[in-house]
C-alpha cells in the first residue's frame, strides 16, 4: 500500500443510502463491510471495533443505539485508530453538522452572528443535537421551534447556555419565528422513533413550510434540511432561491473530495 492509499471500514447498523457514496469520495481507498453474523453470535461492539481496526486506517460507524459512538470511541482509542461517528441513534450526528457548516458558510459567507431556527423533531433529531452547540460556539443564536412533545432535550439546552451564556429561545410558532431568522433548519418527524403510530399521528404534519410562510422570511434567509423530507417542506418551495437543502446535500461530495 503506497502513501496515498487508505482503507476505510464502515460499520453500519442502521440502513442509509448516502453512506454508500463514501467509497466514491475516497481516492485510492478500499471499503470493507463486516458481516453482522458476529453480532448474532454475541460479539460486543468494542470487540468488533478492535477486530475491524486490524484491517483499516479509519473506521466510520453508524449505529441505531444512543451512546454507541462513546463505546466504540473508547475501543478505537485503545487500538489507536480514528473513528468517525456517522450517527448514533437519536443522540448526535456530527458528520451531518460538518456538511451543514459548509453549506451555511457557502450560502451566507459566515457562521457567526446568525440566528438559526431549528424546527420540527428536536427531541429525537440527532442532527440538531449536534448542530446547536456548534453554532452557539461559533457565536450564533439558537431558536427552537417545536411542539412540547418534541422539544429540545434539557441537556442540549443547558449545553448551549453554558457555551454562550444564553438559553435558546423556544417557541411553537414557525410563522412567528421565521421573519427573524437567517437560517431555518427543518427536520422531519421521525415515525421510527415513536412507540406507536397513534403517538406519531399526534404530531405528524405539525409543521409544513409553504410558499405562504416563506413570504414572511427575509430575502437573505436560507432553508436547510438534512433530508429525506416527508411533508414538512412543500415541493412548491423548491424553486425559491432561499431553499438550500439540495445544495446542502451536494456539500457531502464537496466536503469529502
């Protein structure tokens, strides 16, 4: 293996299409997938990481359980291999945050002094759990837009307050908040996070961004979404130049090349 070649192992326990693009963005790299047979036999996550580390230079992990990245991180440090958290359950999603930062900087020219509204499923939405503290650290103000049942968890509110000395504003009204925002970060209501369809239906469709609501926003405002969307952004918004979510998705390729 020459100096430019690197092997990336992907440990994926949660279905996702876009992680399959990872190999395409790594020049001179091999991608190896470990069978889930070892999991059915009772192998621990820490042991899996230790074994996979013998065959790669970096490990990328996506897991359905909150806290899995911490367990894997400890094992990775023990065998001295970098580990990238590509999402662990409803906890956090730091790689998506990197994409979001690239997009916001490209669209608005800065990451500081902005007012960013996080809208939708803030309880289970791991993308906003990662994004809010980082944007606060960079000097931007956070507004949480969600119904009480899907409000931002207290520990993330406290983390933002500790970082910037200001607790995020909380509101249920997208219509009232949108006119003050520089960035609106929409998220889908995640059906798979609810114990029953009945509970999901209580909040499904609570926020739908339409051209009429967009009419209340600033001309410089940008709309982001980690995708996929369900019905929280009307397709009628797509031609609006402020709709940046597809350009945001394109940042995955730009940031990885």
